[in-house]
């Protein structure tokens, strides 16, 4: 059996097992196959093996693959840092943008989505570990961001995304995942129109099981499916 097929089966099995172990429905958790730095052939292979959701980090790299594979043949998620001047391309190609962290970026996405008559699904990236090197809004200002952008007509806020530091022991990431859940609950306690908090995008190859235990609905997995990146 090709490695990707086997890896997909393994990961899907672990997702289901973890979900059941904490009383969740495995179908509520989407596996996003992260294909940054992997070629179109690898993405095609994963598609043939049943992967549906793909995550890409770099716009230029992504659009070459998406054009080759067909936008309509998979569900594309943008999970990298997005500059406002690339918002138009991101809106054109991606079903979800996980990394909105400023009013400026949200405004530009809204404008570009309006231009092509699209309602762009977005998640707000929270810098939950307050690392200087990471993008995202501060935990404390996430609510302000929601307040400032929820009225934009061509974006639909679907939830939150975070990326804790890497730990050898994934248990150490739990506190960050729980922190994102708390922010979600705070936002839900305010009835913002046009805001759903259905998704928590959290958990990567080494910590996705802990993330699922803490409520993840989207796990973003690269290395465990496709091997190390160059
Ligand atoms: C690369 C990347 C992933 C996947 O990480 P792995 O450890 O390879 O599973 C997930 N999310 C984001 C935002 C990434 O940049």
C-alpha cells in the first residue's frame, strides 16, 4: 500500500479513536492535509486516497497546485500568514482563510470577496502563546477584533485558529488549546450577528489528539501524512 494511503488510514483511525474516547463524534473533526512544500503529484495522490481538505501556506506555491488540480476538486484552506496585498488571490482560491488577525486584513478580504460576489469563510488566528515570532491577535484583543469586523458583509467568521509552540510532550500544548476554547466561549456569550464559532482549527502532527480532546474541529496535519518537509 502506498505510504500516503496508509498514513491517511492511520491518522483517520486515530482521529476517530480520540474523538470517541472523549465522547465526540468523529465526523465533527475535519482532517486538513497540509501540503506546503509538497508537489501537485503528492496532492493528487492524497486526493485519490480520499483526502478532501488541503491546507496551504504560501500563496504563489498554492495557486500553481490548485490551478493544476482544479479548485472544485477539493476544499482548500489557507493556513499561512496572509499579506493584505495577496488577499484578492486568497479569496479567489480558498474556501477558508484561517489566519485573519487584523482589521486591515479583514477589510481587504471583505472588499475582494465583494468584488467577486463571494462570502469568504474566515477564522481568526490567535497568538495564544504570545510568541513574538508568531502571527495572530492577542487573546485579550480577539473579542475587539470580532466586534470591529463582524459587520463586514462579505466575510463569515467561522471560528478560531491557533498554533501553540512545539513540545516533545503534546500534553504541554493542552493549556493553549484550552485557552482558545475559552476565547471561543467568551465570544459565544456575546450574540454577534454573522459570527458562528463552529470551528476550532488546532492540532498538528504531534499534538492533534490533545487538540481533539480540547474541542478541535479542524486538525492540520502535514508531516504524519507526507513525511518531513525539505
Ligand atoms: C506546517 C503547518 C502545519 C502542519 O504541521 P505538521 O507538524 O507537519 O503536521 C499545520 N498548521 C500550520 C499553520 C502549518 O504551517
